[in-house]
C-alpha cells in the first residue's frame, strides 16, 4: 500500500454516526479497494511492457508515434473553426497591407518624379553634370592628380567594390 492508503487504513477513533461494526466493514472494503488498485497498476505495467515489446517487434518507434500524433493534432488544428477564422483574417490583413504598400510606393514614385521635374532639381543636376565634366575632363586630359595603385599613370583606375 502507498503512504496515503496506510494513513487512511490506520486505526482512528470512530467517526460520528458509525458503529464500530460499520467502521470495520468500511475499513475492510477500503483495504480491498486499495489492494485492487495495486493489482491493476501491476497489470497495467505488464500490459505497457507487452505493448512496448510488440511495437519494438513491429518496428514502430516512439518517435514515429510522436510524429503521427503531431501530424494528427496539426490536422485537427487546421480543420478547427478558430484556425480557419484566424487564417482568413490574416489573409485579408496581408492583402490590405499589400495594397497599402503598393499605394505608398506609387505615391513615393510620383513624388520623386515631380521632384525630378522641379526647377531646384534641374539646377542641382546641371551643377553635378558640370562638376562631373570638369573632373572627368581633367582625367581624360592626363592631369589626374590621384596616385595609381601600380605606380604608373598608364593603367586605368579600378572601380572599388560597391560593398
């Protein structure tokens, strides 16, 4: 018997309203039930060992059973109404987000186009073009003051890696 059962089965003063004979009868029944529980636990343990042996002989593993149980559980989740509602809501949210980002992208593109056509940008573009032509023009004329990596001015400068 386990410690809880021993505590219950131990001799205690009679409970009010029970005769000594009734108490003895109840204690005998309690002892019998506790013994049956122990027997059932032993039978269950033997059945579990036998089940494990059969599975081993059939090549069934605990991992395989776990995979099967997880697959079954995942399937049950997927067919549940809560999952379907959540999936539907997330799908709609994704579509709305995609549409909003597309609208924002179009607005930015339009604003950049407007900005490029502005007088300020045209003026800036002209100045950058003038500076570029002066720098590139100086290099093409041989008056490049930048040192060459090989030490000779005959080789063109290699473009540095972008990253």
